[in-house]
């Protein structure tokens, strides 16, 4: 079964939705998570959109989701804390 989350599919569906809801000329930003594949997808989307119709000529169209970036940072920090706790527990039960 082919993957439906290809760059082409996402761009095509995005354009269709923007046109269907009369948002094509009103888009200001596209906010996505921090995946590298989103860079490629948003570039392809920009190729399909008319820069003159975008707010601020599309200069700030692509925005990474700050909440997602903070979430990833917190998860990394919690992983570090969990490893420190395991280390402390191991030291606590050592026979010196």
C-alpha cells in the first residue's frame, strides 16, 4: 500500500483545502512540528502558492511549532534525570 503522507499528497490536499475554504489568499503561516521532511513539504507548498497573495509575501510562512520544540527539550531533560536517578540508586546500594 502506498504511503499517503508524501510531499505531493500533502501539498495537493493543502491547496485544495485552502481553495475550498477561500483561504488561498489569506494564509499567513504554516506551523508544523520539527520534522526534516516538513522542510521539503513546505518548500513544495511555496512553489504552488503565489507570493504576491501571501501575507508579507510569504516571508514568515514556515513556522516551527514552539510547543513541539519545548516538548522535545523537556523529554530529553527528563531522560537525563531518569538516568541520573538510576545512577544514584546504583551508588546507594553499593557495598563500599
